[in-house]
C-alpha cells in the first residue's frame, strides 16, 4: 500500500484516499461479501417471503427491515472489518503522518462504503415500491432516515474497531451492535406509531425505523409533533456514536 500524499492543485486528499480504499475493498473478498452479497441476498429473501401469497406486510415495515439490515452489514460490520484491517496493516498510521487532515482521512476511508450503502438502499426501496405497489409518501424523510442511520453506523464502526484486534474478530465484536440495530427496528415495527416513546427511540435503529415509517405511510400524521421526536433522537444517537468514536478509536495497532 502507498501513503496518500495530496499535492496542491490536484484532487483533494479525501478523494485520493477513497479511490485507494475502493481498490483495496475490491480485493478483500470477505469485506466485499459482507458489504454486498450478504445484505442484498437477505433483503431479497425478506422481500420474497413477505410479499408471497399476500402476507399483508406493509411497505414501511419491509423498507425499514431492508434499511436496517443494509446499515448493519455495509455501514457497520464491513466498516469495522475494514478499519481494523487497515490499522493492523499500519495503513492508518501512514495516513496520519501524511498532510491529510483527520476529517479528510475519515471521509476517504468511509466514502466507498457509504456510496455502496446508498446505492443498495435505493435499489431496496425501489424493489419494495414495485413489489408492494406502494410509493413512499414523504421521500425526504427516507433520506433523513438513511443519512442519520449511516452516520450512526459509521460512528459505531470506529467505536467497535477500537476494541477489535483483527478483521476476523469483527464478526464477533459487531454482533451486539448489530442486534441493537435490528432489535430497535423490530421494536418500533411491533409498536403503533403513536405509541413509540422516547426511551424506545434511544435504541440504535429505532429512530431510523420510525422515520422510515413516516416516510412511507401516507396515513400517518406528518406534522412536527410526529416527525421531530424520531428525527431529534436519530441525530442524537448519531452524535453519541461519533463522540464515542473520537474518544476511543486507535490509529495504531493494539498492543
């Protein structure tokens, strides 16, 4: 691997780092499988089972399930695996000694997975709309759900990588966080929209699922009293994840 050394007048440092990261991700078969085939296969399975024979599962629940699974695999598990691998290879240490700022390094490291995630979410949402015949009522809320969920999972990835010694160990260290994401979404899906309380929204994945629900279901109220609580909770959870990441992440291998 080569150290990224941005030069004045050329492409920005984050873009150079992202380009190198995309190439390395393509060569890492385990990380690539975790970020692509696994979540898409599970999403396709859920969609096929839920829509077969008129199960009555709403588009909001299907889309929320897809979104949380994609966040968990692509933005959380794959990112944790990648960050741990790059640290053990001393790649992060070399980046820290380059002229690139911390913000540029973080943006470059995560840009390929974030781009991949957004593409996967778009495909999953379109597939949900086609399979159920229901279009999202408020697409802007879907953007907010995906955006805040992505920020949360990237923050959790940096936090989890701080306690992960090897990329193989990431399969185990990400399990509690993945369960929290999926569990929070299931909890919301099983609760009527008007009965989702603030403590519930504090669970990772819950506020994202609630925003997604308001984004799809035209029958739900869309006023500030309904939308602001999950939006504030989603932003707060993302901010907490980012804070934990900045306090704990290690740029050099664990000793």
